């Protein structure tokens, strides 16, 4: 009677171990546990994009204001003739991508220049995936000046909320207004705080 070689079963152990691990991974992904990797990526992206874009926009608006402080002239038309900051539509706000700077003397006192393609160009990145384009309102000293964005389609997934919460933590409470429990998930960044009641565009509903 032939007997099996004593070493014949040695290779079965590693194979069974690999099969068991594959089964565990399959059950994790089937139960939705594997989505945590995607969620973490979304959270990191939202945090990085929101913080980076907000700081870039604020710096460009501050650059425009500095031009006013240097030359003391504002070439904007009413209602922003005595304002140091870019003007905006007072009803709906203005897309940040279309903002102009009225304070640069290099224009010769002529037309306002684009904040992004003018004499001091900068690249404004597109809104992070799943978010609306940044908007800006200049409600004067009384109402404040701010910019904001919101997730599109009312998206308030845990990954987006976590990303916005982390982004808000990168600023002080004087710079950012954000409520992780709000329905809109609106993220507001102040250029100047209001001296009176905050303008509705700069408020988080």
C-alpha cells in the first residue's frame, strides 16, 4: 500500500490562509467597509482644496486692497467708488472667477482689471469636485465682505462634512463661519467682519 509523502500537505496551509484572507476582504467590501478608503480620500481632498482655494482668493482680494492703500485711488463705478475692495452684485453676489480690481494705477485710471488675468495674473483652480463655484459679496463695512461655497445637490455625506470640518479648523472663528450640522453645509470665509448685522450672504443657514 502506497503512503503519501509526509511533506505533501505542507503547501496546503499557505493556500488555505490566502483563501481565507481573500474571503475576509470580499466580505468587508460587500458590507460596504471598503468604502472607508474612498471616504478618507474625499475627506482629504475636500480639506486640502477648500483651504488652498480660500487662502488664494483671500490673498488676491487683499492684493487688490493693497493697491488702494498704496495709491489711494479707486477707479470703480458706483456703488463701490469709495471702497477698497472688489465690488460685487448686491443681490446675488459675484462669481469669484469674474472679480475685477479697481485700484491699480497701472491701468492709467481706465478699466478695472481681472483679479486673475490682469496685470498680476494668478491661476484660480476650478471648484473642488462636488462643490459649487466660489461666490463673493461686498456688503460694505456694515454687512461684511465674504466668499462662500456649498456642496452641490445638497450633498452632506459624512466624507464631505468631515472634510469641511477639518478645513474650518485651519482658520479662526473670526475668519470662517461653518456649521457641520447645517442642511446647506455652506462654508463662509470672511474678508472683513461686519461692523453691524452680518449680510445674509455671509450667514450660514
